[in-house]
């Protein structure tokens, strides 16, 4: 990919309207920005190798591998940081957010802005603008599974030079994408049901550092009977469980870390399992109450518990791997 060959027109860089950020999250915002910049420093090396000889390709692969590990480390840090998010007590409202494609750091693709802060229960109206001729997306994985895909006819996939000729079919329900190559606008919305810190990214340029973070502050008002939201989810915080490297090996290797967690409904009833191993795994409840799809290395699986009880689970491929989730009723 020769980045200089792309025709780009820098955008107006409109700041998103997130409806009055609270002082309580100022330190958190600084921490998120620092983490974003730390990964961006790693990604800058990508553009230093654009020649297609074997040595440079090998170097590029190593650099991308390093960036991927850095992103994984950042996400682990964010998972811990999410546990200290300030708890709000505000009636859910509508948040209007504009995110634009931008080009910084020697023609590298970025989001402007690279972090968004809302309260749990808010309706987030996203407008994603791209005046680039290359294809871009605004994508959030589980538990939100939300996407605005700007790969309209005439835009180009930078990774293989393909020019799209049909409209994308994997936009989230209700998303509308309009415009032409070099002037694309996508709009959609979702309810911020789950508190925590979640990565959003472009599926074509995440390896170049085109990602940011959605910060959803825990909100007592969302779980209160007075709330106007119709959502049934009242999760405040989530728990992360790792599948460590080597879990699929000898049977004396710990398969899930931690292997026992205790959750409280309405406080921290969501679990995200992350496969840090080098082989595939599953997360499968012995009573059949939940089951992940196949989880290749780097994959995650998120499940929200809504009933009290003790749940024992394991890996279908490695029977010696077992863990327990203890769920109790909320306060």
C-alpha cells in the first residue's frame, strides 16, 4: 500500500457534541488519551516500510505484531481502569456525537475524536463523516456489536486495492450511509447499556492506529425504577477472565484466570472472556445456559448473567479447563 497515492481532502474536524463532560472524568480522559497516544507511537513505524521486498515485508509483519500486542496490553489496562470509573446518577438522555476520519502523523488514518464519554443508559446518536476516497468504518465489538460501514461504491479497500461496487450489507440496523467517495456520511444510534471502556476502530486501518475508546460511566439512575429507558439491561461493571497462554497444553495448566469469580446482579453481572492462548478454545456452561462460538487466539466472548446461581463452565476442546461464576442477587 502506497499511502501517498491516495487522493485525500482533509476534513473540517468538527468537535463532537457529547453533552457536557463532567469534571469527575477529566483524569480518566487524560489517561485514555495517553494510552491512545502510546499505541499511536508504535503504529507510526508502519509507514516507514512501503516497499514490497521480502525484508521489508518481514519487518512490517513484525511491526504489526508488536502493535497488536501493544493494543492487547492497552485493552487489559483499560479493563482495570474501568473498575474505577466514577458512578453517575443522571436520568439517561440523548447524546449527539460526531466522529470524523482524519489524517495525522505522516498520512496515517485516525478518528477525530478518539474518545467519547457518555452515561450508562444514554442513547448515543453517532454521525460518522469521511471525506477520504478510501473505505472506513466505525465499529464496536461485543457487547455492543455496532457498525457504521462507509464502504460505498467508489471507495477503495487500502489493504488490497479493491474498489467497492455495491453498498455494504453489514451495517447495524437503522444505520443510514449516504454520499459519494470522498464525501461519505453515516448515521446510527444505540443505547449505552453496558458500563466500561470499549474500543471503536476502523476494520481497514486499525493496524495503522485508527481506533478510539467509548467510555460509558456507570449510572445508578439507569437501574432505578424512575428511569425512562426501556432497556432490560442494568449492568454497571464487568469482569474480565483470561484464557492464558498454554491453557490448551498440559492438564496442570490453569485454564481460566481467575477461575472463580463472584458477580452481583445490577453491579457487575457481565463477564468477558479473552483468549490469550495460541490455540482455539470455547467457553461452555456445563448446564447449557451459555456457550461461546469457537474462540481463536485473540477472540473475546461476553455474557451477561441475569439469574442468581453457581455456573460451572469449561472448554469443549480441553476438558481439564474449568471455571466457576457465582452470581448473587443485587443489593
